[in-house]
C-alpha cells in the first residue's frame, strides 16, 4: 500500500501510474520527458533506450520500473527478454554492441553518482561510435530514471509480480506512447 492515499485502486494503477493520476500537473512533463527520451526520433533504437532505463532501474532495485522497462525493451528488441536478462545479469558478457555496452557503462556511472562519468567512459563510447547526442541522452535517461525510480519507491507504490501485466503495458506504450 502506498504511503499516501493516491485516490486510485493500486491493483489497477500500480507503480508510477497511481502518482501520475494523483498529480496530473506533474505527470504531464514527466510523461513528455519519457516520450522524448525513449520514443522520439533518435539514432539509438527505442528498444535500446528502454534497455538503458531498465538497466538503471535494476541497479536502483526499483522493481516496478525495472520490470516495466525490461518488458518495454524486450518488446522492441529482436532478442527479447533473454537479451534484457543477460544485460541485467552480466553486462560484460551480454551479446550487445560495443557501443551499447559503453553507453550502459555510462548509465551505470550516472546511477551511482554523476561525477563517476569520466572522460575515459566518454572516450570509450566515442571510440565505439557513440555520438554526442547518444552520450547526452544516455546520461539524461539514467538521471531521469534515478528520479522516476525514487518517485515510485519513495511513495511505496505497488509493483505487480505477474510479468504479463508488464508485457500488456509494453504493447500500450509501443502503440500509444507515454502521453496516454
């Protein structure tokens, strides 16, 4: 049960959905940020950007966000959930491009402390072909998901255990986006 009365049935609106309904004035810019970062036109495919969100959320131990964005990434990546699970379990051994691995390392550093993003991490990503836009947005996705994770967990919202709930939400996000 959430720490505050969100005025919703948490079983119907779990995780971030309850707080978003509770405060639509803050939900609008938060959803717009997620839409731009995760679904807008970009050189990184949406599935890879969702994977960055899932990776950071997993490191932050935010069950709802990690489960959600893992499902959203899996639905948009050819390799599906097995790849998401591999990245989350062992980034170094996961079968992702060297560029994505370097960007995920940057995201992990941001999650720990923004000052942990070193010139060496940036240069390693550039050496693998990452553009300044990809580096910028990786940092911003990681920073934003630290905020989203703390929003969800700070209010003690419900995180459903059933993976099918997240897979169903993935289809909605893919078709409707974060505006809905």
